C-alpha cells in the first residue's frame, strides 16, 4: 500500500518478476492444496448435517454450537501456534498441524452424542489453529508488501476452490456410500475427506523450505536479489516491533474487527448453505453439492478481482468496505426474499463478497508489522476473527430452534458487516501511512512503536 502510492518507486525489473514468479510457482501449489484440504475438513460438517442430525437425533442448536465451537480452539491456540511456528520453522509446524487435524477429522465419524461432537470440533480447531496466519507469515518472508495483495488473494482463493470441491464431492460421497459397510454416509464423508490431510502433510514436509536461504531451487544470485529486495521492503517500516507493542497497535485491532465481521458473514452462511438449497426443493444430495459450489466459484472471481484491483490502485480500504457492503446486501436477500431461488442468489453474493474481501485484510496487515512480532500480529487478527466462526453458526442454529427460521440472525449479521466496513476507515489511507512511515524513520527510537 505504501510503496504502491509512491510515484518515485522504480518499476520492477524483469529479473524481479522472474524471481517472484519462480517463487510463487514453487511455494503456492503445495500451500494452495493444503488450504483446500483444511477448508474441506472445516466445513464438510454442513453436508454431514443433512443426514447426521437425523441419525444422531441432534437439534439445530446442537449442530450450530458444534459447528462454531471449532473456532474456540482456534481462538485459544492461534497465537501460541504461530509462536511455535516461528520457533520450529514453517515446514515442521505446518506438517504437524495437517497431520493432527486430518486424524481428528476422521475421528468425527465415531461421534454419537452432542458432547462428543463438541469435543471433537473443539479439538479440530485446536489442531488447525495457526495454519492460515502461519502460511501468511511464511509468504511474507518471501514477498515484499507491494506484491502481497495478489499473493494473498491467490492463497485465499484456495478457500473458494475447497468450497467448489467440497460440495460436489460431499454430495457424491453421501449418495454413493449410503449405508455401505455398516457405516452411515456422513461417516464415510469424514473418513474419505479427513485422510488426505495426512498424505498432503507428508508432501508438504518434502517440498517446503523453511526459509529463502534453504531453497535449493534458488541460485545464489537469486537468493542475493531476494534478500536485497526484502531488506529494502523492511526499511519501509520504521523498526521491528516487540510483541507487546504489536498487541497495543490500534491498526491491528481494527483489522481484527474487520475480519471478524467478514467471518460472521462467511460462517453464518456456509454451514447452512446445503440446508438452504435443500429447502429450495432440491432433494438429490449430489445436486445439492453441485449448487453449493456456485458461491465458491463466485468467491474465487471476487478475490482475484479485488486483489488485482487493490494492487493496481494501491488502495485497500474502499475495496474492503465495498466487500462488506456487498456481503450485507447478499445476506438481506437471503433473509427477506420470498423466492427460494433469490435466497440462493443471496447466498452466492454474500459468500463471494465476504470471502473476496479477506485477502485484503492480510495485505493490509503486512504494512503494520515486521519480524517475530508479525507472527503474533497475524495470529491475533485471525484469533479475534475466529469469534465470527463461533457466533455466526450458533446464532443461525439458535434462531432456527427458537423461531423456525434464521432471518433474525441473518439481519443482525448483515448489520455487523456494515459496521465492519466502516471500521476500515479507522485505518490510515495510503497517503497517511506513507507520511507516518516517513515520520517514523526520522526518529531513531519512536516513542509509541511502529507506524501509528
């Protein structure tokens, strides 16, 4: 954001473009696949719900709380997980995360009581805690801030890809494996979608270098160029902050509030999307799965458009605000439209805009933090935002149980999305941030830490 706004900055050289293109193609495929698997294992409970609740005699409230309690584990272990990633290295820690969540996802097939459901979902959140902010922190070690909008958008597009896969795959599994080998179809769902995390973890261990210095596929000249470019980018920050100072940065907390509002909208919708489609009269689980992929296809497009546009204009705040407002409009359609088809269109709009805005939060975060403190800052933002994953699904389940529909919860979350969009403007603009950075560099020891 800051560098893009400076006309004096030289255009990237062809050597730089080739270098970062090479890094992107080496790192992104395995990280992209890993995030797809993570997303599938997080949200496939929405498809299991179509049969699981009936088989286990669970209420909508039990389902909503169980879906959301995943994020309690997230909230409690996000920051510790990222600090451990910083200590042990990205390759070892991300591999550990994937193996444990894969095993726990498979174990969900043995749930028989609400308490067991709550415990396994909580532990799944503990296991996955730190994965996304850890990957964001890892990529920030390779790419300077002015390139991170597109990189983060590409990464988070994996959530959309996971959504496009999880729908048709889940519907197919639940149709084909219905009561096979004395297992319910939802049990086959957790088994067949949990195991890939373990296999992908082994691939990640083999292919992922801990640091740029460890990348055998970079020549010494390329490593030197990368080091120089990243050192130049780090000088744009007045200094490296201590962890305690990052926790006291208002900008970090404002970003956490924005991501919280986005997550409220995302997880209020996605855990209930198969149900909304089923209530529209679609009975085939396979067909429900295909329709459920549409919101994620729209999300992939929204992320790429918003990411590239915000990089091109050197502007993040208005793009994020538009995403929040667009998501709120989608929620209003979902809650108020009398036509079931229009409600599905509302789900598509809401999912696309809320997911589409999330990479911009991470791109903005890189402007305010550096060094070891950045690992904590990224985790803090994601931990606070995890509350959206907890309260969104639970509010939907509670509203369904109390009133027979989810309209009141959806309208409330739409209002909070608008507030999240307004929070964006508490952050400095590109011009203001540049002035703050320049002022910070004039002081050898800034009094309040960083660009504030």
